[in-house]
């Protein structure tokens, strides 16, 4: 609404917080750069990226262990953390705008439940696959199954909620709950069948981790997440219009149905890819957009950009904590995001009570 | 500046198979016990969370749960050999460790006499002390045979191994588990043989299994658990509850199938004989 008024009425009135949001963008870019550099330097092994860089510049041989730590462990992990954090935060912001509901998160379109079912199926039933298929996928079986499960669930849900070319957001919400329950029940059956070791794997998968980040996984998952990150800012104006209600948005010339289709499919793709490679990382999709709305208002155009930056910086930071707190062992990152995110979110909520953008 | 030098030296060492490893990471409780029993514990530089015996190894850095290793965490102790029980992972971490040119030896698992000997020989081979390994394997094998033979003379109790009690539901061990193996060696009969692995039992299935003894893992601060478990509706009707027969033993000692297994068999067999009478 603010944005629409802004467009027709010229200079920003004093209550327009959008310019402030764009200034925040600059700060967030800096924060992300600092976090990334710190993330490369921090870790259980004493490898220093600066020393390695100096060695390379000077043409000296870099020790194998240092090379593996920096280029095969920390760097893909940094890239994965940035992409997953950005994808989850942006997906959350888009979903909250689309459903006009502060509690919406990427899981609403069925991705998380479907991905969970896919992952559990792969962990428990993976051994039953013909050796050819299992051998070709190797340990990519779980991510591939998780992605397929998430994507398939979203498509089914989208099909259920779309009648005569119109997607009903309410049907999608309720259908998502039903499909979620169904996926939960099927997962329950598989959990019952699982052996001791598989149960442990399931639990850890649900807590999320970036530990499995490899260049191969990144190459497979990155395109979908990048696609969403590029597409989301273009949805900003449409989502702003949608905050007036679907009918009003259509009257001001927003192609509502196309907006919904694009939003749902990009979110499903990005979240599916993120969950597939990192497991269940909670809270980023809800907390990051809310933090930004509280700080700089509900305009979706800066919000979607800032959410990507803050999500990336936060997840990189959380991952640093996850892998250094109990080094040489590491914590599942989902624990870190929830332990940090919960109290911070509550504190902000209490301090700014009544000022929510909804 | 030291570290790259060390890493370089280690990489050079790894290329020479004749050189025995002296910075060993041991993953898995039984594997670590075997390293210690071979008298090679001073070559260890790190262990996993499940390695809790002998006491001295708990002072070593802990690289985490054996199925959730952090590749960088393991690399940070600059190992030149990694000894791992079966199932150590995740596979991504194992691949990364291999790409850093660190020998990664998987020790085969199993729940009988021969498996214990095979584990010992695998560990001794990797540590380049095969003679010590053969001697220890023979010694442990003899002790196990003697313990099992002695245990077989006692009455064959029906034993129900309970992994955990969640909300009053018993998670019991079926066929093909470490618990099944140790019960067998101790001259008992696994009261649950309808399924493989660990599964929750319904109350009726517990009654039908009619265990004479309930076997559990000892946990700190769980001394009251015995009374609690025996009073569960599912358990109350069993012969075990009637005679108050509940045995609890340290999990790694009981189920590790390492060098202490013969002693564990004797302890369990004695406890079973006493518990049922």
C-alpha cells in the first residue's frame, strides 16, 4: 500500500520507511561480506585462508590438508550456507506476502512435509533399491528423494487448490495441512520400520546441517535457489498490491493468478532444494522477514532483497557457531538457529508489540 | 606456521605404507577398547563420543557422534590413520577424509565370538602390530569360549533386552542385534525373536514373551528405573516382575563386542542365574 501510494504521489512522506530499508541493504551487504570472510577463517582445523592465499600468490605448494579444509570443506559450506539462508528467508517473505499471514513459512506449500517424507523413505528404504540406481546416486539418494518429495507435494497441492485457472490460497492452506498430516503418517510408518542406526540418521536429518556441503551438491541445488533469489524481487510490487486483497490488487492491474503461480513454484523449488541439501533448518523463513518488517516496514521490494542478505548472513553465522562451539565435533545447525532465533524473536515481539506490519 | 609443515610431513608419511601411524583417530567404542587392549592407546589423538572406556581415553578430544562426524573436526587433530567401526559417517565426511589422503580403515562389525577376533585382527593390522593382534584375538577367543561353555551349563533363562522405555512402551531387541548375541553367549534365550532389530513392543507382546529376566543398559541417575520398569502394566504380569529380576549393565561393556566381552558374558551369565532364582 505504502509503495503504491509512493508511486503515484511523488516524494516519500515522512512515514515512508522504504528509503531507510534501502539504506539497510547497504549495511546488510557489508555484514554478509564480513560474515563470509569470518566463516572461511573459523573452524576446528587451524587452517588460515590468508596464509593459504599468500602461499598461492607466492606460488608455493599448499599442504594437502589445508587445501581440503579450505576448498573442499569451508568454501562449499560457505556457499551452501549463504544460498540456503537466502532461499529460506526469501521464500518465507514471499509466502507471508502471498498468504497475507504472518505465520506463513515455506513449509505451507507442502514442501517441508513432502521433503521429509522423501528423505525418510530414502534413509529407510534406500537399501531395497536395485543396486544400479542406488550405486548411481550414492549418498545423493537422500537429497534427491527429499527434493522430489517436496516438489511433488507442492504440485499436488497446487493442483488441488487450482480450479478453472484460479488458485485459492485458503484451499492451499487447508490442503497443505491435510497433506502434511498424510505425509507425517507415512513418515511414521517408515520410522516404525527403521532400525536403530536409521533412527539416529532421521533425527539428525531433521535437525539440519550444512556439514554435507560438497561442490557436487551445490552444483545440483544452486540453480533452483538462485532462480528464486533472482525472481523474488520482481514479485515485490505484486505482493505489495496483494496486501490490499486479491480483488483490489486485480483492480490496480496486478496479474494475481500469474503472481501466485510464479510465487508458489519458485518457493517450492528453492525451499525443496534448500531442505534437500541441508535438512530441516527451522526459523530462518519466519524470523528473518519479520525482523526486517519490524525494522523497516512492509514494502516487499526492499524486503525481499534484504531478506536474502540477512538470511544468508544469519545462516553463515549460525553455521560458524554450530561447527566451533563443541569442536572438533559439531552441533546440528537447526538447534543453533532455533536457540538464537527464538529468544531474539520473542524479545523484539515484546518490545514492539502492536507494531507488527499486519 | 607449524601446522602446514606438520600436515606436509604427515602427507609424506601417509605415502609410505611401511611407516606405522602414530596419530590415530578411533571411532567406535569397541574399536577404541581394542586399541587400548593392544597396548597402543598412546597412539590415539582423538576418539568419538561412544568411546568411553578405558577411562583414560575420555581425556582425548571428542570428534562427535560416530555417524555424524565433522570432516574438519577430524582433520583438525592431524591424524595419519582413522580406525572406524562399520557405519561411521556420514559418507560425505568419509569421502572428504579420504581425499585428504588419510588412510581410513573400517573395522567389520558382528555379534559373536569370531566377530570379536576379526575386529581385533583388523585393528591390529591397521596399527601394524599383527603379532600382538593374533595373540590378543587368541586370548579373547579362548576366554570367550570358556565363558560361553560355563554359561551354557546354567539354566537357559528367557531374557528380554529393553533398549529404552518411552512413555511406558518398551523398545526391545529382536534377532540380529548385539543384545541378542550377548544373551545367546551368556546361555540365555532372547524372549523376542519375532523380528529383527530394535522395535517397540505392545503390552500384550511383552506378556506373551514371558521373560524371566529383564536386561537393560545402566544409566547414571537411573537407579529407580528398575522398580519403575517392573511396575509397568506390560511387565507386571511377566515372570521377571514376579521375581523382581531386572539386570542392568553398562551399555558399551554389554553390547560393544570388544576385548571385554568374555568378562561381560560371565557377569551377565552370573546375573541371569541369580536373577531367576
